C-alpha cells in the first residue's frame, strides 16, 4: 500500500506518494524543499480533503497538458511530474537528473570534437610515417645507385687491366723471336677497335714502339690518353704490370721512358 499526502506548505500543496512503511518518518518535499512528517495510513491526509488553495490540481503522472508545451523562445517545454521543474522537451529534468547536464569533454558536442581531433592526429601520424618511409626509400635508392655505379667503375677497371695483360701476353712470342725487341706496331696483332679501353667511351690505346727488354721495367709500353678510370689512366709497363696513373703521373712516366729510350739510342715516346 502507499500513503498519499500533500505538502504542508500552503504555497506548495504538492501531492506526494510513499510506501506505508515510511509512516512517521520525516521527508523533504521535492517541490519546495520543506521537511515534514509522513502521516500514517489511518490518519486523514490532505490528499483526502478537497483542495484548499486556488492552485490547480496536480496532473496525473506522465500526462502532458497544453500548458506543459509552453513556448520559450520557440522551444517546446515539459514540466517534471516529480518536482515541477520546467525544462526543454526531449531532455531529462535538470533537478532530478543533474548528471545528464554535467559538461563532458568541453560541454555539449565536445565528444564530436574529440573524435575529430583523434582522426586528425591519426592522419598526421600516418603522413609522418609515410614521409619517413619515402625518405628512407629515397636514401636507400641513392645509396644503391652509388654502389652500382662504383661496382660498374671497378668492373671497367678490371676489364681494362685484363685486356692490357692479354695484349702483353700475345706479343711476348714475337718479342722472344726478335731477341727481346718489342714489335714496331700492334696493327699486325689487333684491329683498331680491339685496341680500345672496354670502358664506356673508352679511348684508344697508345703504343710506344722501339723498346726492348733490356730497358727499365718501369718504361711505359701502352697507355690511355684519357683518365676514364675515376680520373686515372690505365698504363702497361714494359714488364707487363698494369697500373692506374693520374694524368700528371702519366706524363712523368712518359718523360722517364723518353729519357731511357734516348739513352739506348731508340725512338722517343710520344
């Protein structure tokens, strides 16, 4: 059973309902806040007496009246049936449910901005990650290109040295047959195309005739005119050794060869 009674405040008169087990206890009116004693079921209550004030009777719970839809700035309003507070329709009573009005994430709509901020942050992280990936790939590609170019240059140096060594080996038989005298020309052994450096745009080899095995082993026998091997020229010495010399070193070696040939009464190196 329930006990129905009205607020003892004559300016309020709010009708309240409570279980009969609360009879004799004190309770606060949810409308005006006045503290009063809950009557027992046997006692006559204000709810059983006709209304003494001119205040309109309380409407049934959850029944909406035209007054409840008052216009406040064009917005429909509701009146809480528990405490009588007026609030915008579609929302919870701010007095009975104050937690519904607690600001979260910066107030109404704050969660939307938090979501947008999170999306922007994730997108920014992805862009930063993509930048470093692309930069790493570019650096790796540049390093690979340099390594490949260096490997090609080394291969070109080795190919040129092998070709000069093969030329030297092929003319040794003729040198032995001519009492240690190197041939006057290489045209009888090789075509002009074969007497070229195998490097890309490699120059033609220049042969220094008029020498024999009695001359200094450091004399230049064959050399390149262009420094195509990382700024150096391939040089074949009289003893069959292949070296890489800078243009200045090559000129000094050729000058020493000319002096040696002049001392032996031979021709001159060009």
